[in-house]
C-alpha cells in the first residue's frame, strides 16, 4: 500500500516511505500469523516507532508444512526518496521452534558485519537494533492475536532479500565492512525524502568504523573526485576516506568528537574555497560566494605587495576584481590568476585559510591537513602537514597489504 503522508521540503511536497526494517517486521508478522492459523494473510497492520500505522500488502506467500514454516514478502516503498532499495521485496521466513524465545537471523542478500564500530557486532547479520525490536514485537503481536493454548514456545525468523547482494554494491556497505548484501535499517520505520539526517548518520558511522580500525589520521573527501585525485597524484587508494559530501563542518566536528586528533582532507577547489570563507555546508542552496571569497583573498595578497618581482598596483587589483567576478567556474578563476602570475600566493593563502577554519571548528583540538585540487590544473594547494599525514596513511596501507 502507498503511504499517503507528505512532508514539505525546499518548496516541494514529498511523499514519505517506509524502511526495510518496517518491511521485515511486517513480513515477519504476517508469516507468524499464517503459521499459527494456517490461513492466508493478505495485509497486516504495523505500528512504527514514529507512531505512524502502516497497512502493508503481503506478497509471495509460501507454506512449508513439513518444516512448520511460512515465508512471505513486503515490497519496499521509499516514497519520493531516491533509494536504490525502492520496490524490492523484503522476505521473512518464520518457523516454529521447541526452543523458547524469538531468534532473528539474516539470510540471502542481507549483509554480514565484518568490522567493529557498527550497530551490530562482528559476525552478526546487518539487521540493526530498531528493526530487530520491531521484528520481535511484530512476532509477539502475532502470537497474542493468533495463538492459543497449544502455541509453540519459540520462533526462528529469517530475513532475506533476493536482490540484496546485487544492490549492496551500490551502497556504502562494502566500505563499512558489511559484506554479502544490504542492511535492514530504520530508526523511525519511516523514510523521509532527501533526509540530511540520514546522510549525517552515514558519515558518523563511517567515522566510527575508521576509529575502530585504529586509523591515526582520518582521511576525508567530499566525494569520489577527491579519492580519485589521491590515486592519480600519489599512487595509492584512499578507500578508507570518509565521504563528507557537502557536510564539511559536520564531518570535521564528528571526527573530533569521535576522538580523532588528525585529519587529511582532499577536495576540489569548487567546494573547499567556500570553507576558506567560513561556509559550513558547501551545497549551493546555502549560498555560493566562491568568486567573492577568491577575490577577497586575491586582494589581500595584491594590496601593496610585490608578486614574482612585479609591483602590484591598484589598477591591476581593480581589473582582477572585475575579471574574477565574471568567472563562472573556479577553474576559470584559476586561469585568470595564472595569467596574472597570482595563482601561487593566492591559492596558498586560500589553502591556509581552509585549514585554519577547519581547525577553528574543533577549537584547536584537531590538526587538519588540506590538499586542494582542480580537475584541469591538478594540485593547487597543500598545507605543510599534508605529506606527513599522507605518509602515516601510506604506512597503514602497507601494513594491511
């Protein structure tokens, strides 16, 4: 069934969805009801931790009389959230057991935890705590409503996702140390479209995993451009780098709160120049100001100074201001600076400011190494501690080979 509940974001009316955890709990409830009654259950009601009641259709019902088990599935609906698990089937197989209690396990397509620092301990199926509570509660509810004096003493619940292994390759799971499938997730049972909170939670988990792995320096980058730059420029893969996206400030603060005292951050000038101006979130909806920040830095360099043996006069400064303001991209701005022989001092100052801003966000409790690059011009700026931090990471990579 479609969840007819909406949220207003960015001037748009977006439909909410429900999580893989809600699907697993609903499927387990339906399977337990059918196991106890022998009757087909076409729909179930599920109360989510958020308080929203869902009425979900049950699909792919299968009875296994000889094994005293029933399996069925619920189709995931992510609403207007661009989730790769949208419309996949989450299955639950519930079997009677002479052993008291309710045991929950992951089967085909459900990932297995291989690194510490995640919601579940190493070796467990990647079914997070809240979905586990939801599944157990749903089975107990089925027992209360459909059970009788001859009810069995226990249930074995197996959650499986036939498409999970294939989809997992498109998620963060392999990098987090979850192998073989997707995670069964959700803290509220409901999916909010384009949730910043979900992205921040993912970053926090990545940082926690890296800390558990014993990294002395936390590598981070806004996205794949930064990671690819490391590989092409320095010849080693930053597969452990945390993906900060636009949440630069939040990533720095979460790293410091997790106990890191050193961070190596590599990013494209288009994003990091904003940090030089103190901008915490580099998404365009929070403002651009790239050219204004570059212009201010350039003016601070040129005012009354001699650059590469040439006196910089006020006329050149005014011309530079006009040309930089007309640039559409930061690569174009770098070209202007190179033509004026100002690229080295301006970009060095920009890089210094980026580091200062990031360290100020932690109140001086973390040292930050910064590398700024451009897809056109390569490395543009590097703080003096960046190579030192990189050598520490190189040593770690060598130890892990």
